[in-house]
C-alpha cells in the first residue's frame, strides 16, 4: 500500500475514533461555550496544537466572539472559557496557565492525548498533568509520542495526529455551540469571508451586534 493511502486511512481512523469516543465531551464543551457567551463571558483560544486555533479565529464561517489569548494582555475573569492544549499533558507553560486559570474560576477546556499523557510523568510543581485538573478534557486520540505510522526506511514514526484531530474536535464543539445558542433564541455572530462580495459589510454589522450583545 502506498504511504499516501496509509496516511489517509490513518486520518480516517483517527477522526472516526474522535467522533465516536469524544461526543459526550464535545457536547459538554459546546454548551459550556454557549452558556458563557450568552451570559456575557469571554471565550479565549490559547495555542492549540501548533496554532490550530487560527483555523477558527476571524474567518468566514467562524464565530466573531472567539478571541486569541495573549500573554500579558488578556485579563481572564471568573466564568470565562479558556481553551488550552498540550498533547503530552505536561507542557510547563500550558499547565501553569491552565492551573492558575482554574484556581481563578475560569472554565478551562483542555485538548490532550490521553495515551500520551498517561505514558509520561508530570513536571508541574503540583504533581499533576493537564487532564487531572482542567474543567473539561477532550482526548485528541493521538498516540503516545504523537506520530501515527511506522514507515520502512524511517527511524522515527511519521505523521502527527493531534493537529488534524483537534481541528475536527474544535469545529465540532463550535457546531454544538451554534445549535445551543439558536435553540435559546440567540443567533451567534458568524463571520463571512472578507474576499466574498458583501462580506466586509456583513462583518461590520456583525461586529456592531457583538459589541452590543457579546455574541
């Protein structure tokens, strides 16, 4: 079998696993985001698997209210939602941020690989890994050490899993959020592409609505 076919099958299997094992957590996360937004709270995206968060931020089809978490600039408040990610569950910067945020009453939604996290030791001073204290954890279903495929001739495994799975899960969460808000009578601000005719004007109106209502 060609490596292309092996890779595409591995991705299909990965997404199927994420879809079938993470549905309950995805629904909880989507409703958590919807509740926060409808109650005037903010939703921040920290770095998710090498900047996957940019696939949802400020683009056509994405919510207007997702904000990037900026170190030293963002002031988190109790009740806000913060998305964080550490595939191993022990990245010091991420674990520190998540730990202090939870202590401050922020709802932290974490992306991690449970297979990876359970195969390594914690390095945080609390003695815990990300999934052990986050408000809600989603398993991106990546294998320990991240890569999916053994390839003859390569000394290391090939093809990272966490990014594509996290993007799939993040958009899945967003779909739950959209549906939850619509059912509650709140139409979330979803942006149009700036490069499509009328997109800029539409987004300007969406911005005004967001500034007034928070969604």
